[in-house]
C-alpha cells in the first residue's frame, strides 16, 4: 500500500513562492508517472503538473512557466516549486499516480495553499 504525505503549503502573498513536498512510503513512485493535483472549494480536482519516470514534465496551461515539478528518487519524494503565485492557485494540493486507467493510490491529506494579500 502506497502512502503519500504532502507538506509545504501555507499562506503566501500574490507573487510569492512555495515548495511543496510529497513523501512516499515506497520507491515505486520512481518508476511511475507522478503528478500534483489540486482542488479548490466547489471545483473538481485537476492535474496541474506531471513527471514521467524518465523526467519528462508536463503542465496545465494555468501553471505553465510558473510551477516546476521534480523528483528525488533516492528520497522517494516528489516536489512542486511554485512561483508567481496567484489567488486562483488557492487550493488543496495532492500528489498521486498519473495513468491512463484513472486509478489512484490512496489520497494523502493534502497541503493547503492560500494565496492572498
């Protein structure tokens, strides 16, 4: 059973930066495409960034150029470096598997990011 623990969220002013971390209980994440998802109140969860096992990244248009996803396989940790934050980035952020089947590992508790002045 894969366990995912997200951290690093907080309150930040518009234009600020944050780095989110996702620690996994197993090294299986190093061989899978992983992603950062986010869910704002009243909205559906969306995939905002993903990274393949080979390090190829892709981003939602809404975060492209501002967010960077990367991983440290030795630490079994996924990261999301967020910059030029906007109020519309406010959401709970989660990491999980990205695959064609729409399958997920159990969701972690997420980490809340709030962008406000």
